[in-house]
């Protein structure tokens, strides 16, 4: 029987969610590599489901934690691709569509 070898050292997750709104379909959190704050939305292309991460200032992150309606409004703008200048990771050629 072939058993895969897994390293005992567990890789740290880069994007660490602090809050997830399942109804609004977005998450707020922090990038462990850069310490930037973000809002993420789920997207899907023909092969995979993944998240797009949009950079936030510390102040805006705090506002979104306190006022979920403002966070949802921003998430909707991200889904409409109005905030692509804030993407932390640039999408590939087969960019996903918001779910």
C-alpha cells in the first residue's frame, strides 16, 4: 500500500479569516505574509472554487467589522469588479465568476 508522506510541520495559512458572513458571502481577515487586512469573496471558474482577496486599510477593516451593511455593499462592488485595483492576488486568464 502506498501511503503519502506528510511533513510534521504544518504550513501556516496565508489568509486568516476573522469574520465570515455566510449569508452575505464574504469574509474579513488578515494576510499573515503582509499583515494587510482584506475582504474576500467566493468565486468559481470551470475548474475550481476559490476566493478573491481585496486589500483594506486598517480603518476600513474596523468599519466593516462594526457595520455589516457597509461590508456587504463593498463585497457587492467587488463582485461587480469595481474594486479590482485592490486585489491582493491577480486572477489568471480563466478568472472565476462570483458565486
